[in-house]
C-alpha cells in the first residue's frame, strides 16, 4: 500500500464532540508560520495543511492561481516518487495546500511543503497562463458561465475572480509573478495545521522554515495597465435566469444549514428546467445562488418558480426538516475529520476565515444549537432582502 493510499484510509478515533476539533497546541513564533498542531496518537498517517493569505487587485487577478499551478507541477514528480499526496485549491482567503503521507516520512512531507512554497520558476509559465486563459474563455462563452459572471460582478464587484480575467492574465509575466510571490509568501504570513503522531517540537522544527524569510518588500507592486473585461458573449441556445439571495455572514452556520435544506428541496423543483443551487462565500458575505435554464416556451414558468423559491422554502420548513439537515451537516463534518488530512482541512478552513485556531470547535457548537425558530427567523431575514437577478436571453 502506498503512503498516499495509507493516508487516505488511516482513520483517527471517532470525533464525537466539538472539543475534538480544537488543536492541542498553537505556536506563533516571531517572523515564523503559525502552526496549529493536533496529536494523532497511534495513526500511521500524517497531514500538513498550509494557507498562504493572498488578496489580489483587478490588474493582477489570477497571479495566485498561476503561482499555485506552477508549484504543483514543480513537486509532481518528487511527490509521486515518495508516495505523497499533494492537494491544492484557491479560496477567497488565499492559496491552500494539503499534503498527506506516512508519519514515518514526515521530514519528506515537510521537504515537499517547502518546495511548494519556493520561488516560482519561468519554465511552465506560458503553459500555466494559457490554461487559465482557456478556463476564462470557456466560462465567458457559455450561457451558464455568463450568467454566473454577471451575478458575481453584482455581488462582489470589488473582489476580482481568483482565476483572473483575460486582460489581467495577459499583463502577467514571470517577473511580476515573482514580485507577487515575494509579497505573499512571507514566512510570518503563513498558517499551518499539522495532524500527526509526533512530538510537537519535531513538527515545528521541520516546518519552521516554510516560505520566504524576512519582512515583505517595501512599497506596492506597480499596477499593470489592463483593459476592462468586455461583456461575455455566450452561446445562445436556451434562456438562463438566476437570482442571488444574501444569506448572512459567511461564518454563520445557519447559512450552511440553509444551503443544505435548499439543495434537498431542489429535488422537488419540478418543471422542464435545469435548476442549480450553490452557496457562494465572497469575502465576509454568503450568498445563495439559484440558476435555471429553459427553452422559450417554459421561460415564464421558470422565472416564476425561482422568484417564489424562498417563499416555497419557508412554507416547507419544519422542525423535522431542520433537525434532519442539521444532523446530516454535523455527520458530514465529523466524517471529514476521521482522517488526518480531513481533520487538518476542517481546522484550517475555519482558521483561515477567523484567525482563531478554535473556530472549528466553535462552529460545530453553534451548529448543534440551531433550531426551527432560528431558521425560520433567518429565512425571514433573507426574504426581506432584495435579491439580485440576471438573465441571459436568446
């Protein structure tokens, strides 16, 4: 069995209460990464989760994603050779990397982590940028993608897309990417979660030199001249309609619970539509985004169903619905923590959002306290707010 597979199946003792989501130790040395450590007694697997905080302007949007793509390609061969699983994703808070492997190989995991955060190299830059540009084109040229872009621009026009725009990507070059890296990848900026059966001193020693040492460079990166993105030109096949409902603070567990209830209810949507419901966290705010597609003959009925969806949801709400959704969400969260990598992800995700290593524990506590009356009041708040609407028509 490879160490990556071992990391995926090695389970921790069942997490059964919120205190299990609290790190055993949190270290915040001067000019060093903040490390939240969980002692995984008896587990042969270990996990490291790293967050690089990164906020981009419109002119350099997509730089972080490019840095991440280049980092993954840089460690691909060595991680495969060592049997280390490397995962990565981009969030509104920054770049996230997760490494899973055997605890016996922790020094090698730390070595791969250091390489992930190393200075980006020019080889591979053009291929990575082309990949992002193609992602942008694919989204802009479909009706659903165009609808999503229009809704997003109205929900958070000041927050650029993490994949950038065709204009911002064209303005990036290897030198500008290195400057972005120097600003963002300072050692003191990093947040790290470690789940391993190791002395905390050993984990800290292996990870204390992640990222770039020293203070961030003085001044700001010069803004590149970019053109404003032109309006998307989607394929015109069907009519797409969407509404976005503000659903409170992104850290409020009621928002996640409402998204679960709403998605469960979506199966009863009916009609000759293709409904999609998503929860978008943009900065501090959370949004419930409902879109659907229909041919012209069904467009009026489709719009009416979407416009009445929050009202329908409120009418269908009951103590049983809330209890079942809360139990489902709680079980899903606890199941995710059964592996070292999953536990590191849950703790790190809430640490990123709040800066508090105990936030995952507090989130689960709040989730367990939500009842029918709480959700009814929450739905009334959402229904009272003005929804954002967009449509892509034939």
